[in-house]
C-alpha cells in the first residue's frame, strides 16, 4: 500500500513550527468561517445546468451493459475466434470457458505462443492460473470482455465511470484533456493498476479511449497473458439504441508480434444475467445494486502460479488468527 504523505502546515524554523490558523488541515484552502456556517441555510449553490450542457452532445451510453456472445461462443476475450475445449461432464459446475479452450490466431511472439499453449494444456489437465478466486480483481480489459455479468457505465461531461461488481473492478475514462501521468504523484496514486489509466476523446459519435499502465494479467481464464506494457486503444460507439460496439486494438511489445484487433458487442439491459432485452426504442436505466460482502478467497496461488484450494478448517484458523491480531492491536491502542 502506498505511503500517505501528509503535508506540513506551516514553516519549520530553528525555534518553532509556525501554522497559519485559517488553513484547512487536509482539504487545503481556508476553513469555513463563522459567517459561512451561519448563513448556510440561505446559501444558493451553483446548479448543474451549465456543466450538464456539455453532456448533451454526447451519445447516451449510460446504463448497465451485458456482453453479447456470437452463436456457439463462450466467455473468452475473443469468442468469434476461439476453439472450444471438451464439454464438462453433465452436472459439473463451470465458471468461464471449458478446460482446453483457447483463442485462435493471437499474434503472440513465438516465445509467448509456446507459453500460451503450455497454459492451455494445463487447463486441460485440471490446473488453473486464474487468480480471481484468490480475490484478485479482473481488471481491464478482462472485466468488460469476459465477464458473465453486466457492468455499469455512468457518464459525466469530463469523466466516464465503468463498474463491474462481480469482477471487483472499476475504471475511470478521463475526458477532460489530461494526459497519462508520467511519474508517481506525492501520495502514490499513479502506478500500474489492474484497470490501467484511461483517457478519451470524442470523434463525432465515437469515443476513442487509450489505456496504459497495467498490472500484467490474463485476458480470460484460457488463460491468454498480457504484460505491463500492454497498450489498448478502444473505439466505442452505439450501433443501435441499446447495442454498444467496442473495437479494440492491442499492442504489447515483446508479447504481441503485431497489433491484435478484437471487436465485442454489448446489450443495454434492465437487470442482471438473463434479463430480457429492452423493448425497441426504450432505454433502460438500471444500475448494479452494490453489496458490501468481503471477498473471502477459496484458493491461493502457489509458488508455481497455480490455484491451491484453501480448506475450510484452514480458513477458519486464518480468520481466528486475524481476529486475535486485531484484538491485540486494539488493546495496545487503548
């Protein structure tokens, strides 16, 4: 976890610490005056009409979106170009594509093509490198291209927010003309993340998004890898009232020999998985109902990068140890 750097309020001299009394300790600027507090009931705040007017010219992408699969497709990053593995035995629970499934024709370098083939073979042998059950978020690009549940898009004039509750992943697409950060901020907010750093611009009705700054991961559970050097450019547009098209161009120096193009489609829905499509001409305004359940891992990743089951007794022992440590820490603070 990055360190929090708290700025000192004042100037240090050889004799004393001088603090400006009107300066707010954390938020910056002047602390509210007595008059401001006393007159709060009569204060007329600025309205959103001017800010919202900037939004009026943008295509309406707000709502909850469910990934669409082509006929016979599965939850891979590129289902139109995937080879499906052996179907599971009737009655088995399957999350994600079946074991042995792989994406055809990813333009990997020879080294990464061999690595990917090794990973696919491992899934056919019942081994998994997927860290999601160990409470690692999907991140982008996986969360919107291989997730079995909808994600939200919430629009504002200068930022677009995407959120997938199941995938424990969110992203911000900044539309205010900023560039990508080039160095860590004093409080450490910038650095590689699961979702990367996204900036966008409108070209007519198409939103062009560029994302960099990823933590290395997998596109899906097949598991197709990408590195921290992944560079993703998306072109988002509505091709019908409730159908969103995302055309992705992915470059990854040292991993992909040439750029990789993938196109996905999404249906705006009025609820979760299995919700009927909206009536023609209507725009559903549904959003994910968030929950505050903690992620409790049922696996951990071993030294070879494979899932290793956490047995219930082992999990109970860990929970008890955490509770004891928390109680001891609380006692020391008293």
